[in-house]
């Protein structure tokens, strides 16, 4: 179970970093080109939600609390991204900046969860 959690946290860290990269790239594109990147990031985040939710339940209390925090940021990322689909292209650029911030927070929380899990007595 510990290996599963560690793999999930590593996946969360990698995906969070990828989300940050995608949002940075989206911000550098023309307003019309932003939405496909937002939609793809949301799709990937939704897949990650299911995995992280499952593993957050299976971990120690401290790691679980950190994983729940990361999951909260991931949920906010999805919520923001879903609303971007209904926005104008220029508004979507602003939303991409918010999503980049949520991705950063998700990475920080996942790193804290990994640290907490590593410190847990075996």
C-alpha cells in the first residue's frame, strides 16, 4: 500500500508540474488557442482525481491530510478549468493563470504528503 501511495504521489507531482507547464504554454498562445489546452488539462486532472481519492483513504493520517489538501487543489483546478470552457477566449487566458496557481499549490501539497508518508514509521 505504501508503494501504491508513493507512486500516486509521484504521479500527482509529475502531473501537477505538467499542468503548470501546460498553463504557462496556454498563456503564451493566442486567446483562441487557450481553450484546447485548458480542456485537455481538465481531462487529465479528472483522471488523477479518481486515483488520488482512492489512495488518500489508504494512507496514514498525516499523509492523508496532505493528500486531501492536494486533492482539494486538484478539484479547484478542475472547477476553474470547467468554467473556462464557458468563457470567452480572453477570459480563458485569465483562467489559465488561476489554473497555473492551483497546479502549483497541488504540487506543493503533494510534496508535503510524500514527505509525511516518508516520515511515517513502518
